[in-house]
C-alpha cells in the first residue's frame, strides 16, 4: 500500500510540476526512510530522482513499464540499502536510468 502512495505522489507531483519528496519524515518508520530524513544529501538525491521520474513521464514513456521498473527498483535496490552511501548510489543510479529512459 505504501508503494502505491509513493507512485500516486510522484504522479501528482508530475502533474502539478512541483518538486515532491517521496518520504514523509513525520511518518518515517523504516530504516531507509529514517536515513533519508536524517541526511540532507539523501533528501536532495531523492528529490532529484523524483524530478527525473517526472521528466520521463513528460517524455511520454510507457507509464506501465516506468511504474513496473520503479516498483522493482524501490523494492530490490532502495529498500536493500542500510547506509547513506548505498542510498546515494541507488538514487544516483536510478536518476541516470530515468534520464535515459
């Protein structure tokens, strides 16, 4: 359910043209969310990745494929991280993938 909200927020942000962070720090429960909320570098990297996601949407890519690959990345890459360095790599790599989507 949480992942669906992430995608809804990303889509809503794309439609509104706003820079929307995916993690609500007032509700951060997982280690990954807490790491993001405790690091300004991670917050910026997450925001950049969200911008790259919205840009891919605006380019008219296959939205189902975009969502499928993002869910896969979210579950297998982002959520597998246990430290700031891993999350920075994950956000940077995903941003690059989305920029070339």
